[in-house]
């Protein structure tokens, strides 16, 4: 599980469940501080919506393991 908070700028978080292909977009910004929880196994991407910098703080329930990363292809789909 990972958590994300935008501390500068405005972002769209694009989420997709690899098993159902269900998609969801959420917007976070410094103007309305919130924390987004992304469960393990959920494909996700972050898009900067502003003309300026985007700063996101991210943390996880365990140390990053590069061998535990699964690439998720979005070929033929809108951005993710």
C-alpha cells in the first residue's frame, strides 16, 4: 500500500485495477490537502495539471523493492 499527498501544485491521479480494468481519476492539490491511499497491486500514474511545479510526498507500508514492480501497459488506451 502507498499513500500520496500533493504539497505543491495540482495533480490528477489515474488509477486502474489490472484485474477488472476499471479506471478512476482523482484530483489532489495543495489548495485542499488530502491523502490518497493506493492499495498494493493497483496500477497508478500521476499527471501534473498545472503550468508550474508539482511536488508529491509518497510513502509506503514497506521499503521499495525494484523486483516487486509490475509494469502495466496502456497501449491503445488513454494515458495512465
